[in-house]
């Protein structure tokens, strides 16, 4: 058996005001070519089919047409779950009907997960879920974290699975050790959203979505497919791909990447305005973040670059780099007292430091304010 | 063959800030009872399944569960179209899969409508559409109005139909002569949204949605089922119902109403605050519009009524009736000149008319203002 594993389609995504829909249509067509060439037996989509709970209707039509082609026309089973960007209820609508043609769409997590039972494998669809939902479904107050929730779910699965078959789990989660990129929406602060790899002990293949890097985790049986397109410049170094997962009987025999070549790449470039407008970069229609290395003032640099590079998504100046040091700067500022801070501000605005008289005046004002606060 | 005809479910509707979802769940269950008792062979839903293009997820789940019960569990064909309140694209999602169990969901109008072909009938699903869409689909610049659009569609249908079978059309439109209620969103100004009954010449039964009154039109073959619930006080006198439509072979034999009794009625009541709080009305939990007949000042009347009538949606005072005469009043006012109008205002505020001196003063002021305007 051969499965294609993808995830994080984010249909309808807008990056810096630009709709990715045509790029998405193109890359889905590339995936269709791989599906046909590899002659896969099924397709896994591990969540984030849409970019938001109410996607634009153009994205709704694109997903409908894609699933129709893969499932009804090519007659391939599809194993799909909702991700944190999807609306569980909206994606779930109609799933009872889709099953008739082996389109398995798990929008909502159910109390008991029923496996999709194949001749030599069981596939478990675990849609994205928050701990509170699992706590309620399982009536277990001990479930407080994403880790607890996934452990509880996989424990339940292990208690009923048919261990003579290959065990495949499809999930959408942040597995500990995974490397996130800018385009995954922050789920929660700190590490409370992490699930450890031990939650998936015993599974033969864990098909994950959520992190967009295809190598976000390094593990013999746990894989992120990564998104089919770059959705942020932090992904510009990724080689996007889908995974082809092969089984011989109930044994996992191969996990292989097939690269995806987008219609337009997303990449970072730098140079002076003069350079960039005289020596044109290759593939000027790509989505670009350009860092201008000029030091002096520039008049309308974006207007000058656009005719050559129509899809610039981000433009920055070299001297603005200081803003990336904000964290150190903040710690430094925390050490100063009010007068020192005001003096720094005054100097920034007026180009000269406070006089003795001005320091005294400001000190009096600060004292008065503090008095009123008490 | 026996069909049940309903429409305008408006799932997820909110009336005066109150969600109708539980009333909708109740009435859908009442319809289920009728479906079973009448042993119908199919169900028509003539548009406005939802109240808005992006309904709340609770409404999405309710529609999913209802359609699942009727179509998959009771194994009944469903013939549904989108209305002006629905999103054509969103409702259309998955329709290719629904067909497998004879759930026919026409969200988007297509260039050529294919009939659903039964042994002795053809059913044509004509989703809500604006003239511009039909103009584009048919490549016919002459299509400017709703009337043109529907005439073009039915002409096309007549050119291909099998006249040996009963011809049934399911549509969502404002048919000329129909009586609207407050809860249908105004489609357009004037009569440009009207479709004449001749557009449906030759059809044996036209199952319409859009107008909420079950007798919005009186015609031997064209029927509005009306909404299953009252959605505005202008519908308070309606007896809501579903229609049972029977055919013998290809002949329409009977069109019959089966009344629907809601969990909570929607009705208008009047009385003094004293009366209403001492002699309690029947069914005090109904959705009420109350007109207080008291003449003097009242302190917190809604607060005094709520404990007895928890679902008051509207409260008005008798003396406010004058506002309903606004139209006549406006015409009367248009005849007066500035001084007359000001005199009326002055008298209203001060209780006495302008003196001669005041009239002269105001005339001078008006003249000065007019001079500045020129």
C-alpha cells in the first residue's frame, strides 16, 4: 500500500495582502500529477485544509473541486482531518455522505474514534482538539494539557486496535522538538501546546500537520509533511514536498519525499536599489522580501522596484536592523530610572541632553505624579 | 407519489436578539413526524436553508443532522436549492457526494439545468439567482430583470423536458402578486425583483420559497410553502404549515396543508401594565410584541413584564401610534412655509404661538440665511 501524505493547505490564505489562491490551485494540480505518477492507494490531508474557519468562497470551491477530482474521478480514498485553522463543525458538514465514496473527513473529534479498517492497516483520524474538549468528551478532569489529551486519545486507541495490522494515525499537533515557522498561528504561550513523541508509541506511521517545515521533526515513524507552499519568509529555505509512505503488508517499508515546485517561489533577496533595477534578479515574478542595502535617503523605492518585481511582499532597509535588537534594548531600558529615560527621549528629539534646571523640573513633576498615584 | 414541500427554514435566525435555534430544532422534529405519518416519497426545501451566508456553527450542525436523518436514516430523496440568504458556493460544497444517496443540493445555478428524472416526473432545481448571473451564463445581454432571467431558464427547461412526465420546478423568487412579510430581506427597490406567473406556464407544480406567508400567492399550480415558523410579527396571523403534494402517475391530484404547531408562538398583545401583570395572558412564554395601553408615565415597564413574560421581543406604548401616521403628516408638512413650520415647532415646545414681533424677527433671520445661501 502506498499513501500520499500532505497537510496545511491553508486554502484561501492571504500573505501580506496577496491571495495565494492561484498558487494553491497550481500546487494542488502538481500534487495530482504526483498522485497519478506514483499510483498511490490513498491520500492523507493532516489538517488546516483552509486558512480560516470561514474561508472565502473561492477557496471553498477549490477544495470541493480538488476533493471531487481525487476522490470521485480518480476513485482514491481520502483521509482528512481538521486543523486549528479549520472550523470543526463547518468541515464536518456532510461527512456522513462523503464516506460513501471513501472520503473520510473528520472535522469534529468524537468521544470514541472508529478506525478506518483496511486489509492490512487501521487508520485513525484525530482532528485538532483543545484539551478542554477531550476533558469533556472523556469525562476526565485530569486532562489539562495538549500532552494529556493526546496521551488519553492514543491510549484509548491502543486498547482497541488490531495489532496485526499497520497502525496509522493522522493528527494535527505541535510535537515536542518540532521547529515552527512564522506562519503557524501561535496556539498558546510557552510549551503547553506541545505533545511528546511518546504519545505516538506503537504507531507505525504518524502523519502530522501543523508545522510547515517538512523536517520539523526527525523521527523514524513521526512525520510532518509540511505545507505544500511557503507561507512565510521564515520558510524560504524549505524545499516543500509531499511524502510517499509505502507499506508491504503491515510493515512500513519506505518514507520518501517528492519535491513540489511552486509557480512562484517565496524568497529573500538583498542589494542596492541601483543594482536591483539594473541587474535584474532571476525569476523576478517570485514573491520577494527585499532588503535594500543603500545607506542614504531613497525616494519611493517600492515604486521603483515594482515594475521589475511585481510581487514584492516585503521591503526593508538595512539601517532598520536595529529593531531586531529590541529584546536586548528592552532589558537595558528596564534598568534606567524615569529621569534617565526622559533624558534619553529628550536627547533623541532635541539632539541635546537635559540641563540641570530641566532635570530638576522633571524630577519635581515625576514626584508630583507619584504623589497623586498614592 | 407524495412530496412534502417546505422552504425558508432560516436556520440560525436571530429575532430581536433572540436565537430561534431551539424553536427551529423543535419544528424540524415536527416536520419529521409529518414526513413519517404521511409516508412521503421525497422532501422539497425551496431555499433559505440558513438565515445568512455564514451561519453559526450550531445551525450548520442542525442542518447536517436533519438532512442526515431524513436522507440517510429515513432514506428519503431531498430536493433542495439555495435561497437569497444562503451562500450558493458554501451550500454547494459536497453536493457531488450527496447525490449518491439522492440528496440533491443545488447551491449554484448552472448554465444547463439537468432534471432529476423519476419514473413519472422530472424535478428541476432552480436556485436563487440574480439577473446578472443568468445573463452571463446564457450569454444573453437581453436578460436584465428577474423576470427575464426566470423566463429564460424555464424556456430552456421546456425545450428539453419530457412532456409525458409531471413537471416540477423548485424555485426561490418573488412571484408577482405575492404578499411579502417583514422578515424577507428586501431584494431590490420597486418591482424589478418580481417574476410573473407566466414564467411557470406548463409546470404541474411549482414549489416556491422566499415569501413566508403560506398563501402569499393564490394559483392552482404555484405555491409558497411559507416558512415553518413565524419570523416577524407581520406573520403573527399566519397558520404556518408544510404542503403535501400528491401525484397519481404524472397528474397532480392534491395539494394539502398540514399545520405546524410551534413550541412558542409569536403574537401581538395589548393591555395596561396593571392588567397584564394581574390577569396573566395564556401561554406567557410565547414570543410577544406587547402594546401598553397606559396613558401616563410608567417606570420600567419591561422590567415589570419580564418576570411574567420572559420572551417579550417588542414593547410599545399606545401614544407612540402617531409615528405610524408619519406619511400623511409628511405630506401636510411639505405644504407649509418656513415660518409656519417654525411656528408649529414653537407652539409644540412653548405651548403658545409666535407673537407678531417674533414672526417679524424670524422672517428677518430666514431672509438673511437665504441670502447667505445664494
